[in-house]
C-alpha cells in the first residue's frame, strides 16, 4: 500500500518550496528547513545578505557534510565487516579446539 502524501511548504532563504511528503517525512523536512535557516542566519550575521549567495554557501556546506558522513559510514561499514570476520575466525578456531579436546 502506498503512503498517503500531503502538501507542505518549507521556506529556504525566504523562498517557498512546495513539496509532497508522507507524515513520517514531514518532521525530517521541517528539521532540515530549520537547520538551513539557522545556517543562513549565521551567514547574514557575517554580512552575507544576498539570498542566492546564502543558498550557494548553504548548498556547499551541507553537500560537504553529506559527503563526509557518507565516506565515514563506508569506512565504518568496511571496518566493522573486517572486525566481524576476524571475530568469526577466532570463534571458529575456539570451537575447533574445543571439539578436538573432546
């Protein structure tokens, strides 16, 4: 069954964006809207007041964070898989030794 979508409007640099989202997604979009607004306010406090420039800096900032987190997650996943394989190997050795002693 398809999730029912509803229309919401979020504002980025005073620009409205109409979106269709599920109830579960709405909170995520609202949080994103708030984070972007906070970042743009910090740019405005640094005398960067052009909306296009603010959105450009925001886009760069959030793209860098997303790229960093994606790469970090890949490293964690790879490292975790390696550690689990090592653990599996140790457990198999322990089991083999226990069976040999019996």
